[in-house]
């Protein structure tokens, strides 16, 4: 079979990357994720695909490609697609974000998943504390510069800077030419030079095809344009304004943000207190000698939610939660030291505020992307209601995981591939102005390499 690329997701939408690479007898999926608003025309307002139906309810609306030899027997048991032995050689995972790996749980477990070493640790932490879609799979780990042989393909992973550690792009050598895939990237993070490394490796390969993300390529880029360093400065400013409690919701697996907030807490004589889930991840990541994250129990403390009896009793907590009880802070502890705490509180844990009973005049730092759709706006309103209820001030401070338009264009021009394919964007047509041959993908359309 001639070498080709087929996009089954991330076409005219942000996330849901599912890219099939075929060369001779080799078939590899690059990422296999869930789109952010996947199927929201059908699955919304409390309607969800039934677990018992495996992939069936998603096939119904074309939300997963019906490809033989890809899914597990369990995923297909109630569908018209017959189970056959795997025909896909591997899944190459760029990074551990749901929009890149969320659907791997449906894939036949005997299909190996290639992932970065850091990704394997993030997966372990998720697996221990909740669930990971990679749970049933054999993980084959890589680092930057490794050369992986998968059938007729040679794959070179190269790190990129993104809002989660262990993010990669790939250069794939097929029997007919090279393909470069950016994954998700930015240049403005603390490790922006890693994205430059990717660009120069991709350039060396003189690829026939470059597949690039373009989350922020839009007629109007609503995202705040801060660097991680600016997030630190802004946060310090906000935290020093108040002698009362400070709290923030942010993605705990964004370790750049954890480090930034740890520094901000230090500079304002506060203690950063994180969720148990984030603490589990930070402990796992201590094993990664290339990463620096704060130590649990020493540099960060852990918030202990009230459970069962209300007293801290081991038996009320899951096994994975118990080790944190010793260096935990309860709602009462936070209440007693409110001016000395910077608390990480995921929005689903906001009801904890009821127990903390903070005094008025504290600050809330909203550290994720601004709302870009109605659902997001609704969520923002609810957050603001909680913040207003306790008499706190609301501050939006965030550095995006994605490059703005300029950076994407610069990368496309640097790599200089014969043609490029914009994915992971709602506005692929805007890429036509990049002065390079642009192929706008369609779902299921084969693009020759
Ligand atoms: Zn993504």
C-alpha cells in the first residue's frame, strides 16, 4: 500500500486526534483521543454514550471510525462490526491529554502503545488514583532521539513544550518520504526551546508532509497571551494583595503551573496545598530525573477532604489516599491558617469552601483557558457565583499550552515541508495564508505522503 495519512479526528475541531498512518503492510495510529465537544449534538444535556454498548453508541454518530482489527472484543460486543485479530501495529501517543488518548480504552489491548517515559509515570499515577484509558495496554516507552522501528516505519520522537510534561512530536520515515507531526506545542513555556528542537529535527528530515496543530489559529484569539513567567508575576501580585485565603483551580498535571504556583506561594509566604490526585502525580514524577517538581509533605501539602466519620480515620480513605493523611490539611486547618495558604481546588471540589468558611476578602485565581463556547461560559458563571458567594475577588491568570498563530506559521515555514495539513483547529481555512502548500483534511480522506 502506498504511504498515506488518514485523519479520523481533529478535522475542523480542537482535539480528538486519530491519525492513521499506512505504509506497505504497516498501520499505525498517531494518537487516539476524544474531541472536546465530541458528539455534543447528541451527547449533551445529561445524555451519555452507554458504557455497556462499548463503541456502539459512538459508531452510531460517526464519532469513532469503524475500522476492523482496531478495537477490543469488549468494545465491539454490541456492534455490527465483527471482532477480528489486530490489524493495527501500534498506537503512537504524543502526550497524556484526553483529546489525544481518551479513546485508547476501546482499542484492542494487544496493540502496543508507544509513549514517552514521563507519560508512563503520569499514566501510573492516574491508574492508581482514578482510571487511565491505557490501563490494559502494553506500554513501550521512548525518549527524545530514540529511533523506533515499527514495521516499515522508522519513528523518531522529539520533545515539544506543552502544558503537560512528556509531550512529543514525531518524525516518521516511511518508504516514500518523511512525515512530521507536531503534537500540541507552544514556544512561550519554560521549555520553549524543546519545540525549537522539534522544528530543527523536522527540517533535517525534509518531510513531504507536515501535520500541525492550530488550536489558537482563529479570526480572533480569545486566549490570554501570557508566558509562564508572566503568570508567576501576576499571581504574586494578586496573592500579596490579600491577607486572607487564596485559592485556584488549575490542571494538576500541568507541572509548570504547579512549579509556578509553588514559587508564587513561597514569595508571598504562603503554603501551596494541592489535591490528593495532584500529590499522587507529583510523587510519581520524582522518579523522572529530567523533571523538577515540588516534594509532597515538604514543599507542598495535601488537602484532605472530609469523609465518612468526619475525623481523619484511615478506613474512610482509599489505600492510595492514606499516605497523604499525615501531611494533610483539613478544612479546619485551612480555616485556621487562611492567610498563609494558597489552595489548589478543582472546581468539582468547590463545595469544600462551605467547610473552610473563609473570611471575606480572599482571592481566587482562575488558571485555565477562558471560556470559548456557551458551555464554558456557563461554567465560568457558576465559578463566579461561588467566588462571589464567599466575597472573594476573581482573577484570570493563565498561560496557554498552545502557540498563537505567529508561532504556528513560523514553525510551518521553518520546517518547509512540501505540503502541510492543519488539524486540531476550528479554522483550517486560515492556514491557506501561510504561503506553503496547504492540504485541508477531510475525515476519512487518504492523503498521500
Ligand atoms: Zn490537544
